């Protein structure tokens, strides 16, 4: 053995890697001591045996030894990591992970003579890698299992780890996905859509990252891709020397919604959604306080539905609930967003008006409420109309309003409401201690002043026969205040009577009604409706009343038989001075006469046939005020009494299907009321 060969053998024997030489027949030719150590098989037991009988090898990707030898012949070498198991020896069956590198051996002519493989035991390394991967997978599983969107920040505030929910879903409506390495503070700022204070939240998280805070919690409004959401954020230290934090984001939108519902349930009426009494007290106290600081006033409207009990009794509680919801919605549409509508009892509502500077505007609003609530409302049992009476208070603000102050204000408006009801319902009354509208004082002066009657207008309410056909129209006086808009007819008539303007006002209304009615056109086979005009007792005492009516008919061209004159019982009473002669003269003109409000006051039944009325009107409003469980039961005897005198009967004030049916069943000839048609302008 020469020196070179000796050195080669020493090198092969001394290296720590297992060296195995194979012949072209794949039998073992060389087996160094490291191979004996790795596989537990002595060289004497390995040399000369086929490689596969000494060591079983699993190659990557399912390759077999034949494919690898083909690669070896083609390229001269190959290397990979394999799993090997000794066949026999002291380590029989033990598996080891081996990095193996195989080189093809050639003679001087280039002919392959075998192969030599260098094999390094990497079992410990592989086990360490597996343990590291397992720890990584475990850590990822832990992070993924954390609730909500969770991320881990390093000491610089960058996202170094995150669960799947954090990474897979866009953080903003623009579709921005977070990525590892992103600056967390910038990400959080892009999420926030809340108030200015929310933008301090990133600084709180960074304080935890830097170790300046032990924990940071906040709730913020975010613009996640799913829409605006409420998020509970919590940041805790990572516990590493270089700092860092674990930040969790929990979606608490559902909890917030429940919280809002609970808060609303505590402060709002569950049926209508209006404020309840405790919230009303809070809002009114706040309004009084603000009014004091702003030098303004507060308005309080106490609204009571006039016929709610009848709706419940006749149509059922479901229909009553519909009316209450509709009432809330109707009032809410008339007020500003800063104002408050509250339901304080079954059919009573209170409206708080902020920053009142003009009592006239409050009065106008109260009248709008009455007008809006007079419109029929549809229920599951048909249409009905309720109407409302309103008490009004306008008062100064208070520096520190007490609960007693609030109750006093509401009580004053409540008392005014009862005053309105006592005056005939569907009216507005002002609290005595409140600030009253200025037009109460100057209305009479305006009526009697120059041009005061130029703003007189007429609304028309239809009169139906039993089949539903419109046979007449009643003219209803309307007057528009130059500054304050439409005024209630009752207020105008009271002012006209007080000022002596009733004769001129009535004459103007009569001429206007005749002129408009004469211009009506109908189909050739349909007679035009008659027109009913109301006369006050003071007008009947005017010596020229008959001449005025005759002149109105002549100048308008309206046929006399189409004019019906409505007058109260006193106007047709034979015992009233001069009234009998007036009635005879009117009869001679050919006009019709209507007794209005029969049964409303003391009635001289013995004189009924002598009054020569063509129509007697029974007002349901008078019957509703009677202490009777079902006032419609009074209709039949009244209708029978009037028809016995040979006079047609009209039932006025019908506001529900039940009332209409009761009037028809009682034998009424004519029907009128908000259910069938509200007053309207042509």
C-alpha cells in the first residue's frame, strides 16, 4: 500500500460522516467506521451484500432506487434527505434521518465503476425542526383561536403575527387587507370613523407596546368592510425585553344594539316610540335650562284625543293601537328634530318646543296638530277619525328647573287642554299663566278694519245620502290672518260677534258660497248638489237678512232651491222675536231651511212641526258628551222623533264606520263627517 492510498484510507476511516462505496452491481464495496456507528452493522457484515439488503431507504417524492441511479448516470451526482432503517445489526429497525450525497465513480476511460455516498445523521436536526414547526403551528393555532381579530406587535409597533380573522378580512370599506409587517397605528387610524376622541386610541396601544401602560382598553366605531361596527379593543404587553403587545379586537355591535334597545325601552313608549314620561321630564327640564341661557322660551302642547275611547270600544284595541302610532307619527312630522313628542297616558301626548321666540308660531302649530289629527285614519277595522283638543303653555326658561317646575308646566298645559274640551273639542286653549298669542287681542280689530274681510275663504264638506252619493255641500268659513295664517272658524266667529262684524262677514260668506256653487258643473243626468250656508242668530235679527239673501241669489245666478240655510234652534223657534216672519219670508224665496244642532241644547219638541225645517241635523258630538255607554243607541229614538214630524234627518260628525252604520240603521236620510269627507278647498 503506497503512502497516498494509506492517507485515503485514514481519511475515510476518520471522518464523522458514514461513507459507503457501491459497485455497479449496487453491492457494498466500502463501509467505514462511521457507517458502522450510524447503522449498527459491522463492515464485515455489510461488505459484499446488496445495498438494499443492508439498509432500507425511503426516498423523497416516492422515488425508487432505480430512478436515482438513472439520475446518477445522467448527471454524475445527486443529493437529498432520506429516511433509512438498518436491516439487522444492533440497531435493527431504527430509523434515522440522513442527508446523503452520492457521486458516480469512473475509471480513467470514463466508464462508471460504482458510486460513493456520504451520509450524515441529521436525526437530531430534523427532530428539532419538527419540534420548532410544531411549536410554530401550536402558536398559530393559539393565535387563530383567540377571539375576534387578534394581532401581535413587536417593539416597533409592527404586526408580526395575527390570527386568520385579522388577516383574511378587509379592515375598511375600501377593501384594505392587513399584512404582516404593517404599521399597526396606521392600520387602526384607517379603521376609525368615530369621534375626535377615538383618534387618541392608537397612542394608547403604543403606550402598551413601549411598556408605559400595563393594559389599554377602548371602544371605537370602525368602518370595517362589513359596514360600520362597534369594536372593543384590548392591548396587553407581550412580555419580551424589546417590548410589544397582543391586541384583540372584538365586534360588539350586537351588544351595542341590545344596549341601545334597553336604553330606549327605559325612555320611550314601547307601542308608539314616543318619549315616555321620565324622558319628557328630562327633556323639558333641559329645554327650560337652555331657554334661560339663550333668553328664549319653551312651548308645551298637551294633546288629548277626543274620541279614543269610542275607537277602542267599537273597533277594538288593535285599531286603538293603530291610532296611537299614527298620532305619534303625525305630530312628529309637524315638529322640529330638536323638539320632543311624548306619550304620557293612554291617549294623551305632550309636545315640548324648544327656542320659542314667537307665541303666535306655537299657536299656529297647535292648530296644525288639530287639523292633522282630524283626518280619518285607516285601521284593520276600517277608517275612523278621532280629532284632538290642545292645551298650550309658553313660558320663560329657568336657571335650575326642579321636578316640581316641570310638573307645574305640564299641569298648566293639561288644564288648558280640559278648557279646550269644555269649549266643544277640536279647539286650542291657552294656559292662563302662559304667554298668549298676540292675535287674540287684534283679531277683532283686523276683522273690522279696512280690507279685513278680503281674506275670507270657504271650505266645502260633502253631504251624502244613504247610498253614498254626494247630494249637498256645506260651506265652512275660513279666514287667513295676515301674519299668522289660517284661523279656526270658532275664533273668527267669536271675534266677529264681539266686534259687530258678523253681519258683514256672514253676508260676504253667503255671496261667496252662492257664486262658487252656481259655477259647479255636473254630468247631464246628475243634479248639481245643493249648498248649505250657516246663519248666526244675530244675522236672523238683521232687518235686511231676507233682502241680503235675495240679492246673493240674484247676483250669483244660483237657483233658490239649491240654497240651504242652516241655523240654530233659536233661529227657527216660533217664540224668538221676529223669527217666524223671517222664516215665512225665506220660504217665499224658495230656499231650504236646515235646523242645525238638534238636541245639542234645550229642545222645544212641541214646536218642531211648526219650524218648517226641510232637514234636521243631529250632531254626534253632542251625543258623545252624553253619559251613555254607547251613545249611538240614542240615535234611533231621535231619528224616529224627527221623521215623525215629516222632516229629513241628517247625522253630522260621523267619524267611524261604526257610527256610519249606526246612522244608516237608525234611518238617517243624510250623512256627513270626517269619515265620509273632510272639509276641503275647491
